[in-house]
C-alpha cells in the first residue's frame, strides 16, 4: 500500500508527455516487460490465457536412463526433470549413461535440475557446493534442487549462501527448495521454486494453503503428490491448480521411493496438465 493514500495527499496534475516523454515511457515499459519475462523464465512457467497461469509437469527422475527416454518421448515433455545420482548428490564420478540421458532431455527442451540433499541445513555447505561444481562439469547442469530443506528462520543464512553460490556458477540457474511444506515466507526471496507439498494424495486432499501464497506467481510453487489412485489423477491436478501450484507431479507409485519409475498414467497426466493451460 502506498503511504500517499494513507495521508490523504493528492498528486499534482501533470502535463501530457511530449515526444521525448513518450519515448522514455515506451522504453520503461519495454524494460519492465523484459524483467517480467525473466522472472517468469526463472520459474519456468508461461502465463496462461485470460490471466490464468499455466501448469507444467516436472519429474523427480530417480530412475534409470531408460526411464528418462520414455519421459521425453512425445509432444508433451515435462518442463523439468530432477537428476538424482546418489542419495546425497552428484556422486564421486560421472556416469556416461546419465550424461547421455541428460543431453537427450535438454535437447527436448527440458530443464534438468541436479539433486543435492541438505539434511535440513545440517549438511556442510561446502559439500553441497562440490555437488554443484560436479553437476556442471559432468552433466552440463547448473540448476539445482536443494532437498530436505529447512523451514525455520534459523537456516535462512545457510540457504542464502547456497543459492548465492549456485547463481555465481550460473546467474541464470534455477534454485528449487524442497521443504515438503510451506516454509517461513522469507524463503520465497531465496528460491526460484519452493516445493511446498510432498506427500500422498490422502494428505493432499486436506492441505491448507497460507494466505500469503497468493502474493506470488504460481510458478514459484511445486506440489508432489504420490500414492494417487488413477481415478483421482484429474482431481489432484485440478486441486494443485486451484492451490496456486504452477509445477505439479502426480504418481500412483508409493513405498520408500515413489520416484523410482514414471507413474502408470504418465501419458494421461501429461495430457491433463497440458489441457489446463489451453482449455
């Protein structure tokens, strides 16, 4: 809210701009438009028709390179895939099969994120930074998912440091944080995308979204919904859209690792997400 309105002051009338003023105004509009496009690109989302944001599918691709080929085959490829080499990060050496899979995904227009576990802020930042270097050197990947992210204000400095390092390696890199729930709002200034839900569909149906979420673009939020019955796929995607989540991944898989393969309804999921943008 502007302080002007609270004081009851009124702005003075202005003269109509001349030719020079119009040119300056147009230049300002172009700069603002470019900034808006850059902000959208950082989140990886495009605005939908009638002001409604599009959704995009992403895939926690914690499976073999063969599964990667299936994910990027067809017209509706995911916007983002997450590369998980080990349970903590990039591993100790490059893996040629994954190098080829990443290249194929990138050629299809997919943004690939490297996976790095932060252990809720307990993992040494230097170890995470080493993962960032390895992902770039071995796989040509600079955008990063920081998993097991903290939610409290006490770890803001830790994640600011990591986000700053990632962006020093590549200023255009996306930084995803995965706390699995809505964190302290100040994390929104650190992350390109916050994974604000990770859990089963049974829990998702009862999710409560903080009021402050509507102040940000939908492209800033991702929801991961596993153990979803096929009959509830459309409902899960619709709920994610109504809850201001621009990124969504839904799977019917469950267990210790529900991301060890694509969902059984993957083609239908892709089509349903795509329809949400254009229908």
